[in-house]
């Protein structure tokens, strides 16, 4: 699954276009490296997102195309 789509589906970032912009500006790291919006994620990858003064670190647990609001937490684990 593409990184920008995962960020949107998992609700870490509200819109896919905003996720793409964050990636383009170098604010998203996957396994310690600056990531592009089109990078392919796999289970076990670690994502770090820089939101202003706040950093969010998560580990990818599952990749699903569609998720209900209640099931979002099963997609990742906060680090």
C-alpha cells in the first residue's frame, strides 16, 4: 500500500493530499529515511510524522484498503 494512502486510511492524516504534501516536505520518515508519498509500505515498517512541534511514531501492524472508524487502531501501534 502506498504511504499516502495508508496515512489517510489509518486516519493519522485527514486527507490524502495533505499526506502527500507532508511527504514532499520531508516530514514523514519510514524506517528512519525520508519517504515519498508513493513508497510502498509493508507490515513492521516504522513511520515517524513531524507535526510542527509534535512527533508521532507508529509501527504498521496491518494494511487494509478500507477500515471502519472503530477498527483503525488495529492498523498501527504507537511507539
